[in-house]
């Protein structure tokens, strides 16, 4: 049998870093930000981490908690595992789930339950004991057993778990069996589950959807089936190799549909699951269209994913997954055993952090709820004045703007496929921010390396004319987010400076 460690692609990460992350040109090094803050010290955040599949024991949770206590993600999505909790009819063992919820809390992380999947006790003929994807409303006797289980679960975790998501990816057959996918039937499952949760926790936050990709037809069918009256939030899983692709349209489409079916009450919108592998081969998720993956490309993708989602304005954002899923066979509905899922921030064999872990950590600490999404002007001009014809050959830079502690933050990057490993360039940018904000000591923070660079406004850009509406800089342009902000912002989130 292949060991977990043997499934991890061997990579010379130091060489990958040297090749893909050269020092930005046109700025001078001011130091390096080293985060010392623990997750528990962050008051609140929209950023979360996937902690799914423990219902199937696919990783060793005890080896991950110490990392989560440093990561800075304040939420963890955990599957409740009916099949693991109830192995004898009417008797529940929640000890394994208690350990998860309590250990996450000790690490400073709040649990969001994904109440999902079936139980072979009530579903004859399911191909695996975990009954992944098999829906209780389709089996005689399973629906009341499901309701009893959910009520017992809610009673157990009242005061400890506030957010309850119903099912996982009900719009695809891999997780919706034994009948065809049905938005109306899913709405009925949500109704039954929400009623059971709220019988014990009246103010519980109920999350619906958890759909694979954007599926407006499924959502409309579910909304017409009454979904909106039972949920407080809707989540979806927009997996794609270019994180920014169609993201604004997806967000705004879902926002419109939810608002139309809930005109008097705003339903929150979550990016509920999204991940990227750290290697090219030997795993389940090659369907993403990969051709040049490695740990550094994964880290770029993660930084872009978080920043793009924050910029669009999702109410919660989850990265999938904390660790590679490889200790047990990975199954969806049916009999097939899939290859491992290698999207973790942590190696599934050694449980050592990947390169992406520290990158995600920088994002989580800098972009907690003290950093607020704010629309500021960020106007890019010719990306290569020496060869202006090139400006039409690459995607325009992508930007997300924020404020924190009285200073603006401009996160920007080239929105090419990160697998292209686009070469660094430079770009002229014109910035404007409200006079209630200040940037007296501009610095450029490299989220991929942790390096901090001093930024000066070039003399030739200081001349204002009728075309200028803000302050102009010439900045390096990379295919991952650089953050232009005031030096006080990095001081303020407990960073340690060197060489400053």
C-alpha cells in the first residue's frame, strides 16, 4: 500500500521561490514583517478554513490544531458525520465531535457545522458506511431518524456552534443520491433540518446552498421551493484556476436572486469552499485544468483567492483545506475510490506547513475585520510604456481596496492564470483616498515573501495637470497581490520589523 508521504510530489521549494519570486524592481527593501500574533488574538474575521472529512477520519486533527492556532483563520467548516455519530439506532456518540469543536475553540477558531450525508442504518444498499451523498428524505424511516439526530446534535452544541450549513453540493450527483438532483427537494431537506436545529437553537444561523460552482437554475428551483424562508446565508463553491474569472458576475447574480426572493430580509452570501492543489499529478482535483502546478503557484492562487473574495464582498470566505486528505480513501457517492485531495496548507504526510501556509497566515492576519473593504480610486495606465503594444496582450491588473486603522490599503496584481508564471513588470498607477485616511510613509508589502519595501513617488510623476486626479506612482506588477499601504498598518498588526 502506498504511504501518504509517497503521494506528495517532491519539490525544491527554495528554487521555486528564487525562480518565481524575484525582489520587486523599483522599490527599496525596508525590512521583513514577521507575524507573532496568535489566532486567538484576532477578535473577528470573515476568513475560514476547511476542516471537513473527519466524519471519515481522512486526516489526524490533533496534528493540525497547533497550526490553526497560528494561522489566523477564525472559522472552520466541520462535517457532522451522522454515520459516525449514530452506529446503533437511537444512540449517539458525540465524543469525537466534542474533541473537534473544543480543540478548535482552544485554537481561537469558531466551528461552522456542515450537517450532511446519510447513515447506512436507515439507508439499505448504500455502497459505503459513511453514506456520502445519500439523502435521508428519500428513504422510508430515514427522515425521522435524521430529524432526531439533528435535534440531538443541536441540543449538544447549543451555545458552542452558532452556524449550521445544510448538506454539501446538493446540485451534483456526486453528493445527491439516490434520485436526480432537485432544487425543490433540497429546499425540503433544508426545511426539515432547519426546523430541527431551531427547535433547540432558535437564533441559529442556517446556511443553505453549498452548491458546486454557480448554479442559478438549481438556486431558482430551490428558492421557488421555499428555501429563502429557512436560511440566513447562502454558500457556493466557485472552483476555478483563475480566481477572479467571472467572480463579480457570480456574486452579483446570486445577490440579485437572493434579494428578489427575500426582499425584506438580507440573506448573507458566503464563498463556502474553494481550494487549489500544490502539485500537478497524483490527486483527485486534476479536473481543475492544471498543467504547471507547484507550491509557489498554489500560494499565489490562495493570496489571489482571498483578496478577490474580500474585494467582492462575501460575508464569509473559506479555503479548502487545512491539510491534504490522504489517510483514508476519498469517496463521494457511489463505489469509486478517488485519488487523494492535495489542496491543504499542510502536508498530509508530514503535517509540516507548505509554502502556502505562511502566505495564507499573512492574509488572515492583515485582512481580519479591522480591515474594511472600502472603494478607493486605483487607476492603472500603460503597463509597459517602453512597449505600449504589449498592454493589449495581457489581462488588466486586478485591484481590491480597503482601509485599516486610518490608512488605505491597495492590493493589486496581474490576473493571469497563475500557472503561466507571468514575469514581473512595472505599471503606472494613480491613487486617491479620502482625507480621513492617510499614507504618510508608503510601503509595499509582499504577501508571498513577507518582505516590506519603501516606496517613493518618482519625480516625473509629481507634476499635476488637468488629467491627474490623485497621487501617481510607478510600481512593480506581479501575478500575485502586493499591498501598498502605510507603514503604520504593519506596525499595528503586531509585525516585527527588521532592517528598519
